[in-house]
């Protein structure tokens, strides 16, 4: 599995997200489809557009992956304090 960092651009049906990769062995602005995986689903961790996430991508299909970690406090839509 290839790990990369990215930002969620869009929420799609069935816990699927469009993620724009920012770091990793990919060209700039590489976009993939990613699903919520493992503990994100088990503990109902919400992922919204603007969140920074870590994704695992299969070397066989570089357009699909799974979100394995959401960085806390990185949402684009933060409430003003």
C-alpha cells in the first residue's frame, strides 16, 4: 500500500470521498476516490470537505484508496472562537 496525505474535496454517497493529494509519490493535484476505512467507520468519525486525511492507495489502481486517518482540528469549516 502507498500512503499519501490529502484534502477532502467532496463528499459522495456511500461514505465515498473525492480526495486531492498534497504529499506523496504522486503528481501535484492528483485526485482519487477514497472510502472511509476501519476505525473511521467503527467509531463514526465524521469526515467533511476540507479535512486533511491520510489515505492508503493500492499500487494496482492509483485512482482508488481508503481513508485511514483524519487529522483533528484541520477542518476547513471551523467555528469562529
